[in-house]
C-alpha cells in the first residue's frame, strides 16, 4: 500500500461532506498558482477548511485542495457554491 493510500484509509473520508460532484478515483486536472496543470486521481476528502477538502495522489497528498483549481477530466469546471470554511 502506498503512503497516499495508507493516509487516505486512515485519515480521509471516501465520501465528501457535501455534494461536490467528485468521487474517490475520479481523474482531475489541478492548476497551481503559476498556471501549470497536473492530472491526478482523487484519494479522499477531509473536513472543509479555508484551503480546501479534496486530496489527490500528488507528492503532498496530505494537503487539501479546493474546487476553484480543479477540473474533472470530463470537462466539468467547478464553481464555489458556498464558503469552504463553513
């Protein structure tokens, strides 16, 4: 079991805390602050906070990300429907 998988099994939920249109295993594109795009798989969800709640198989899998920087590979662009810190 990889470190990301072990972390997800121990610390993350397989179901988001609200309907965000994503599931564990979905392929997403993540755009960083410099506009660079990476493709990842969702590994789980944490409680929403100011930086986000989606975790994926990156080098920093423990760090949550928010919807504004993520596009589901099928082309759905997410929009915030509520603050992430509620």
